[in-house]
C-alpha cells in the first residue's frame, strides 16, 4: 500500500510547481474520492493524448478536430502583424481568457536558464527563427512581443531570443518588444489577471 502511495506521489512531483508535500496531498486527496471520480480521472488521462494534437504552426496543443492548425492560427480575424512569443500553453490560455491580445502566438517551449553550462536547451529557437524567416518573406509580420514572465529565467530568455534573432536575421525590419512592467517582478504570466496583462501589453517596450 505504502509503495503505491509513494509511486503515485513521485509521479505528481514531476508536475510543474509541485513539491513533495503537495504531491502527497494529491495522493491522499485521490484516496478520499469515490470510484467514479477516479475512473473519470483515469479515462481523462488515457484519452488526453489520443484526442489532442500539437499545432504545426504555433506548437499549441489543441483538441484534435482534423485540422493541422489550431483555431487561433487558422482564424483570419486575428492580427497577423503581431506575434507573441510565450513560454507555454498555459500562458496562451491566460491571455486568451483575458481577451487583451488579438495577434498570433508562438510557444517557445520553455525558458533559457541563466547558467547554461552543459544544460541541453529544450526550447524552439530554431523553429522560431525559421518561422520568422517565413513570415518576414510574406511581409505580414511587423512586430514580435516577447511575453515572458518577469522572473530571472524569463528575463534571460528575453535577452537570449533578441541576441539569436540579431545573429540569425541581421538588418530585419521588425519591432521587437517585451511586455511592460505592468507585471510586477516575479510575476508569472500564467497567473496574471486581465488588468495586469492589459497594462503589460499597453506598456510594452
Ligand atoms: Zn496554432
């Protein structure tokens, strides 16, 4: 018994932002729930990958509806002059819920740690450069907004992307801005409310 508690707790520990104590609380929470709840949860998890796919364009996950692009990328009403680069899917959800941004997105897939030594980079920098090349050829893109959290890793990712773009695409005609300080230091984009996001967008620099 103890072993299965430990095993499950270990799996929860891999979740973003979850420590050992919280992981254990999840397990005890599940133990307190009835069979129906556990079945829905188990089914939900096993169906997840079957019904979801990743957008070929922005790398967002979306419910598979037979299309290759997500509903944001394929929406012709979205402003294709502005592309916001964010760390993860949850950031897009947060921005979409607040309805403050009408451009398109690109999911970078992570942040770039300050100490890079020997750390394999798990971010989509090559995909981003490739995408920018393509968009600039079509002359649709006018501005990219770096929408990273105001954390040391977020700040560093901002700098990293600017440097990589300058190196790979020198002399391009493109405004590169970053979300304003409407987000207070340490704020995660994902947890910001509508007013904060709106002011961060208006005060981009
Ligand atoms: Zn997309």
